[in-house]
C-alpha cells in the first residue's frame, strides 16, 4: 500500500524507486528489535498484503477518531484489542473498526497453529535458517509467502518513541474535512 510521504517519512521499496510509508516498510524490516510489538503474522490467503494494510489503516484511523484522538485512549484500545479483549464503549464507527481489526487479529491463531508462532521475528529467523537445498523446502517457503500476511498492531517505534499516532494524525490531515 502506498501512502503519500507523511512528514517527509517515506522509504525506498527494495531499491525499486517506489516509496512506501512506515507501516508498509515493516515488510522489508522483519529484523527490527520492536517488530513483535508492532505487528503480528496472520494466515490470510484470501487477501493480498496491500489489502490487509489498507483495511488496518482504515480501522486504526476510525478507532483513533472514536477515542477522540487521545493518545492514552488510543494506546489502551489497541492494546486491549491485541490482547483479545473488548475495548469498552465506542461509537458505531469505532465498533465496526474494532470488529474489523479483531477479525484480522483472529487470523493469527491459524498462523500459530501452523507455525507454533505468529511473531514476525520468530518466523523471520526460521525462514532465514531454512535449508532450501532440501527437497520441498522451497515449495513450503513459497506456500508460506502466499498465505502469511503482516498485520500492523497500531504501534511503530523509532527508538523508544511510538510514532504511530503521529502517522494517524498525518493521515487525518490528508482527508477532506468532513470525511
């Protein structure tokens, strides 16, 4: 998913000349120290990665609006949802967004069932260690690549600072006033 550069923050996609936003850049940096706090792997062959990123972006934006764009409430909502609990009172728009995000999060159960982990760092390490000279390994890796998706959790760290709320604010500024 391509977003316009937000606050000057865009990243080159694999040297292709194409630029992507922070959450999209997670796809090419699974070795980030904070990757497991920022995202989770889900089993979702029926959607492409860009569709997952778009759904998540809109759900996160709706949840951010539903909590009045207050940082503490936003953090509480995404943490509560990621833990599989109900976030409490939300507007109708917030309820729909929470349901969308919760549905996507539930797909991590299938990833865990198949791989014994849904943590991007664990799977990344396992993929790097895979012996592709063994029969069937390359096919298995291709199968994983066709079915695994990275789901952003609503956090993105630059050092100790969570910059995801800044990204949400920048996205809000891109929308027409009455959207």
